[in-house]
């Protein structure tokens, strides 16, 4: 981001850095802390909140900052920021309320807790950067409404594949090519993976088994592509997307041949993915152009004869790029990726195994469910259960493997913020009035 790095350098030279608070200090949070504290002039990570404060201290320590101040009130946090100290706390809401923080980065991956802190931060007019596709894909459009009313930016993060896709989408659209598919490149897709099968991989990379399972079983990519659809106006061509598997190492430029042209060229375009292509784990956008001279130029520039052209980014660097998202929001009021308006694609809960009445559903990336993309009108008409709301629900009946759950199949936990926001989202966008599984 050429403009961003220069703007940050000017803030650094003026001694006026963007002050960032981070909520969550897991694997990705520690990477963000390392990046901001050591390689980003013009930005300061002034506070980290974590359920276990030792995790926040560890994140700072791994970033080279040994001295921190533990705070328990907003006043204590404000004083730490004024004094130039680095604050840690177990109370995430303090970061949302403190006037000395310009932007909050939410890195928890939890839908219910994430909803609470994002709402609180927006209410105190903080820009919010989410590394939480699950939250965004479940109630992001409603959170965006709150952010617009507060005059702040709500955005998912650059560096994660959806943000990188959106950068590429904007580039392709900006040169006059019409994007017709936004794609994600995967190395594995098996909906029946679970934390036991993925334990070795998780241990190797210092991650949590349920987190890597959500990538392997397709839940994570479903959320990622859902928020891309909601940000671009695209849809899915079918439940679960096409997701072709190609021989390992197949060049991604061959993607112009992998999807039905009539689906791409008619309508608003689709989101999808491919398994096995190179360069992985990058992203790609298929576009089209109808101007003969421009098509001639594209052919000259080695993109082929059309009607489809493949543009791609060969990598995504997650925590390395989060600070760009913060700067774009705070300095330029620009979101890396945020919903356009009403939800267009959702992620529905699908049984990973046969389930029994009375069981309580576990979380995403666990043993009982996986997520699939589906167009929102189908979700609402069928009262399908978003997987972002499935954890903690009690089953009313037996469910067969690969069956999509509905609101009628479950009892929702009482009093959750995420359910209230989902109901608000339905009503605000004049969607079918399904409220907590019952007709409103």
C-alpha cells in the first residue's frame, strides 16, 4: 500500500502514531503484535486484552516488549496510554471505551464474544478491524449498519484471503475489466476432518486443532467467500460452491476453463474456490471485457484471447498486512472489505456425522458440523441455521450426516447478543421475519 506507508511515516515523524488496541492474543494476535511493534512506524499497539492476561504479556514479550502495565479500569488504561506504557487487561471492553485508542483489532474468532466487543467499540466511535470471518459472515451487514450510524469504519482485514481478494477485485474493476468470479486457492477440502485428524498439523505450527480443522473441513473458506460475496454483490452458483479439484501444481491461469461460462457471464458473478492449483494459497479473480481493442491488448499482455481473463495474487500474508487495514480505516476512511448492504451469501450448519436428539452442538472446526455457503434468500426461506449461531444449540431431533440444520431442529441458547443482531439484520433488510426460529 504505497500511499499508506508514506502516510504512516509522516505520522511517525510528527510523533503522532495511530493508537491501536488488540483483543485476542492467540497465534494470529501474537503475529500482529510482533509486526506493529517492530516494523510499522506511525502506529503503536498501546493495549492488548486477553481472557488470560498472561497471553497478552506473552504477545508483547515476543514482540520485544518486556515491561507492561496491568489495568483494570478505563481510567487506568487511559493513564497507561498517556504515560507511554503498554497495557494488558482481561477486560476487552476497556479497550472499546478508552478515548486514547483510535482503532480496535478484534482477533478472537468468536461470534458471540466478538459481537459484544465490536458493538461496544462502535458505540464508542472506534474504527474496528476484524480478523473474524465467522462474525462478519453471520451478522456483518448489521454491524456495518451500526458502524455507518456511528461514522466509523468496520472492516475485515487485509492479508487474510478475503481482503486480498477484495484488493484484486478493486484493481480488476479499476482497469475496466468486469469481475465475474472471485476465487480462493486451497490445498485441502474434506468436510469430515476433525480436531483429532488435524492434531499433528496443529501441533507442528503452534495452532489450535479446531482452528486448522475449520480450514480443512471447508467452514473457513465458506465464511471467507461469503464475506467476499457480501462485499462485491456476488452470489454462489450452488450450495457449497463448485470447488473443482485439479492436479497439484496446475497453474491458476487455467481457471478460465473450470467454471461454466454461462454462470459467470450472466448475472452478478460468483464466489468460488479451487483445490490443488498453484500458486497456493493465493487468490484469483476472473474477469471479462467486451471492447475489441482492449481485448487485443489483454491478449498481447499474455492474458489470452478471452472471453475470460485470470488475475491472481500468489500469496496472502495474514498478520503482515493487518496494519495496512488499520491505517486505511483511520487515515482514509477506507475499508479493506466490508458488506455492501444486505446479506447475499450465508454459511449454513451441516452435519459432519449422524447426530442425535438432545445433543448440544459443539463449535466450528470441531466434530459435529461443517459450514457450506448458500445464497441468503435460500437460507431465509428455508429457515436454515447459520453455523455461526450453531454452537450451544440443543438438537430437537436426529440429524443424518450431510443434512443441513434448520432453526426448527434446535433450541437456541437464551439471551445471546448474536441472535439478537441476526434478528435485527433480518428485519432491517426486510428479509423473511424469522426470529430465533419462530415467525415474528
